[in-house]
C-alpha cells in the first residue's frame, strides 16, 4: 500500500475523533478569543453611538485619545505597578 492510501484509511478510521478535536478547537477559539473581541467592539461602538446621540461625540473622542495618551505615557512608570498600567 502507498502512504497516501494509509493516510486515507487512517483518517476514515478516526473520523469521529478528528471531527471532535477540530470542533473542540474551533469552539475554544470562538468562546475565548472571537466572542470577547466582538463584544468589546460592539460595546465600544454603542458607547460612541450613545455619545454622538447625546451630543457629546467630540468630548468622547477627546477623552478616549487623552486617556490613551495618559496610559501610554505612564506605562512604564515606577510608581504604578506594570500590571495596572498596561492595557
């Protein structure tokens, strides 16, 4: 038998196990990485939309930029512990 034939036979024999491994890896990625990232983006978009609708869109953008600058300037400050200053 050739090597490709052996591989096909092996894949056919363990197709349930392979499917379970792939499904588990995919679900793990979705629930630990993709959904939190999407939820964070939706939350930020809704906050921005709320600020624009309430007439504070410019203030919201300024505060986001200012707070980002403050965090970046003090990221390696010896006064603030490093795990508190990082994003």
